[in-house]
C-alpha cells in the first residue's frame, strides 16, 4: 500500500516531464519555421537591391534551378525571438 502511494506521484511526474519536453520540441520546430520565413523575406527585400546588408550577411544561394537569398544571422536571431515569444505564451 505504501509502495503504491509513493510510486504514483513519480508516475505522474514522469508523464508531466515527457509532455513538457514534447511541448518544448514542438516550440523549437515552430520557431525554426518562423525564423526561416523571416530570413527569406528580409533577405529577399534587401538582396534584390544588390546589397549584402552589412552585418546581415545576405548571400545568394543556388538550390537546383532556383535562386534564393538567405541570411544566417537573421535566421538565428529570428528563431531565437520566435522561441522566446512561444515560451512566453505558455
């Protein structure tokens, strides 16, 4: 009886931790998608003007037959901001 009572909170706690980790993983995936969208839109606007954007380090990427402007600093900062906003909305 005592053993059953002691193991029950641990079981609930284990499921809560698993749900928390799953939620954090989904928020990371969502923030990466939002960071990619932000990076493509900003790089497209600035890159078509013919500039690299200075610290934004925008460059032209060739993927198969398509050309795409991309910026890693904007991607990482946008992903970080999106992840922070998603954590605040919990």
